[in-house]
C-alpha cells in the first residue's frame, strides 16, 4: 500500500463529514452534481493575509491567473492582490474588467501579433520573451501611436529546483538570456517605449525555504547587475515566486516568515540603482491550490484479482495532476478522503480510478481509506490550482464538472 499526501490544514482536523466553507461535501454535490470543484475563498484570503504579514512592506503580490482562471475566483482575488499576471490574450480579456491595465502583466512565449496588439491597446505590461517579440511590440506601438509598456523577462543564469538552487543558465524558450538583456533594454528605452523593468522567474513548486531565500537574493543580484549594465533603473522587478505547497507524503510547507525576513534583509541591502524600484512576487498555486477540493462520487466498487477499485464519475479529464500525469516524474498520491468518513480509521485497501478508458486514470493508487460504497463522495484535495483548465477535459466526451466559489462574500 502507498501513502497519501497530507490533507491541507484547513480540512485536516475535520471528523465525520468533510465541510467546505461551512457546508458538507454531500450538500455541495447535492446542489451542483458530481463531480464538482469547490473553491473555499476563505482559504485564499487567509493565504493573502499570511503573505502580507510575512513579506516586507511594499512587496507587491501578483496572482498568476493560469493557476486557476475561474472567473468568480479571479474576480474575488483581484481586489486583494496588487497585480494579475496573464499568459494569453484570452486570459487578458477575461481579467481586464477586474483590474486596471497598469496592474496587469502578460508573459508567455509565442505571443501573436494580435495578442501584442490587444495588450498594447489595453495598456498592460508586456513581459517580452525575446528580442524579436520586443521589436514586434515596439512596431505595433508605433502603428497604434502608443508607447508600449515593456518589461524584459530574463532567462536567468540560475534555477530554482526542488531542493537547492542551481547556478548556470540553460537554453530556454522563456525570457531573454541574461547576457543579452542589457543591449535589449537599451534598445527598448531608445525606442521610446515605456520601460517597466525585469521579470525573473526561476522556478515553481519549491518547498525548500533555503532554496527560495537563496534564489530571491540571487535574482535581486542579477537584476541589479543587469540594471547597471544597461544603464537604466528598472521601475519594477518581478522576482518570480515558486512558493510550493505540500502535495505528497513527506512534503513540508515552506517557512513563509523566514523567507519574508530574509527578503527584507536582501532588499534593505540593495544598491542605489534599485532604490526606487518596486518589487513584486507572483504566485499561483500557493494562493489557491489548497483551497480547492474536487468531489467525485463512487459509481462502482469492484474486486479484481485481489484488489478493490472504487470507480468514480470524475477522473483525469478534470484533475489530471492527481493522476500523476501533469509534470510529475514519479506517480505519487494526492491527499484523498472519503468525505463522510473523515477522521475514521482507514481499513480498506483500494485504488480510486476515474471513469476514463485508460489505465492512466488513477486518482489514488493502492491506498488505505475508510470503507466507501457506491454513491459515496470522495474528496481529492489540492484541487484549487492546475485543476480543470490544466486537464484534457474534452478527452472521451464526458460532461464538464461544476465549479463553485464558496465563502467569497
Ligand atoms: C505559472 C507561472 C507562475 C505561477 O506558478 P505557481 O507555481 O503556480 O506559483 C508564476 N510566474 C510565471 C512566469 C509562470 O509561468
């Protein structure tokens, strides 16, 4: 039997019936059907408050919309954060109504001319990923008679990895190689564009607080060096993010307070070139991941050659990451629970499989849970980020799940 990941603290202490934002899992399913994603906005708000309390004053918090673009969630989070980071013109169109253009930035490789055009017209900041893209944005600005707001995304010569920070640059489709950045900054400034600064994103889903601290310091040092070499102070530096959340057995949460204290020191020691620079941290999963729960009902309980399968009406077409097929090398179990048996002694060895006709559709592999039967609701946690929109929902033609934002008002 294999271990399951830790249930997020907000739900971990519950006994009997899982409740999300004050209502039972069964009540959510009765109202919205199964499967359903329920996002508890109270959990999101609590993360924002933790960030504000722990990070140095003035460090801005951006939400990386691709983590969960569910419109009611973005609308609710927008007033609590200082910026929204989007990765397509589609996301831009969605979030424009929730935040002023100056608080929106657009990163991502392969921005088409139409996307650059809509971003320049809207007045949002473009984090350019290459010299070619910068030149296309400048040309579009000239045609529109608008100075485009341009920041340079840097492909840093450092990398945030699961444990420890790696120095040395790699080839990347993201960002402009650090050594090419100063010349590009000079070109952008000379073009008359509205120079916005640097975007440096060194990695994602880090749980090693020391690695995060080192990476932030190295990112700031790199930005300072690039500013000196280009001869232009950056109005803003987006320091990236990468704050991870526990998904699997043995994962520990990051020490946010220690990271904040270290960043305070790092920023206090910054050089004169960055004296007037604003700083931002962009976070996706850390803000919303733990607040989401995917609820799915057991359709069949079957035995096969000594193993028990709980077959549910959901699957990897909604929650790919829990099946281990979204960027994981070794499949491990997300936290799962039988919703009305929270806190009960696990004594039933089962695998939870989805309804898709592929052996990949396994939501929990050989775990021990309290007994569940047909009709019971299974909760899969950490479903608030990279869930539905990061899953192949058209695969096999099953109906779309409901999504609900709870506790936002
Ligand atoms: C995806 C992405 C993020 C968000 O990553 P999380 O791991 O969800 O915090 C932040 N910045 C950039 C540039 C991204 O591409």
